[in-house]
C-alpha cells in the first residue's frame, strides 16, 4: 500500500509540472525603429563616443551624454547596444534598471545616450583567462602583456536616429 501511495504522489507531482512556454520578446513589432526610449535627453550636449576616453580625467565613473553608431544590439529583447568608439573599440550600453528597451533592428543606426560612463582596467591575468576560455593557443595567451580598459555605459535614456 505504501508503494502504491508513493507512486500516486509521484504521478500527481509530475502532472503539476508546467510545460515551458515560448518567451515573447519584450520589444513588440509595433515599437518604432527610431525615436526616444527611456528618459528624454538633450542630444545637442552629446560628445562623440570616440571622445569618451577624454571624460575620465578625474574618475573612472562619469555622468555623460554620448553619441555614436550602433555596431551591435540585442536581437532578443533590445536590452543592450554597443556604440563605436573607433580604433576597434566599443562602449557597451545597458539600460538603467532594465526600465526600457530599444528596437531589435537598432544596429547600424546612430544613437545618443545619457547616463553613467564607466571605465574599468582589465588586468593581464584576466585577459589571459578570457583568451584561454576562447580556445586561443598558449602563444596567443602569452602575447597578452598589457592590461586594457573596457568601457560600459548605463543609460537613463536613448535617442535613436537613422
């Protein structure tokens, strides 16, 4: 009788499991591909993303308004974008408290973002670990001898233009 009760309980519990449901993107197809997202921002005060390095004279965290070309963006929900800083560098932009998203087709457009710019020095050891994780050869790993800066931006608002 105990075995029967145990099997019955297992059957009941397994019937209570929910079937996974398809997750819908946060960005609806009726969202405009350009315009203002999040807080309204004054685009005329923006500095070029390529000049972002110059704002870190005193601190590694600075409030700023930057503009640049979107080189990549989240294709699932519109929850991040990368702005071109030139010379192969980008600034990774996320959105404050995930309070807004941008269009899924934002890559290739120009954007202005207002928020907090963050500069972080990535040590050689960390860069070498990343290289190993990417499957690079020991020669490639050993060639990494200088730390590099990574740039992030937490935006309160974004304006996307054509």
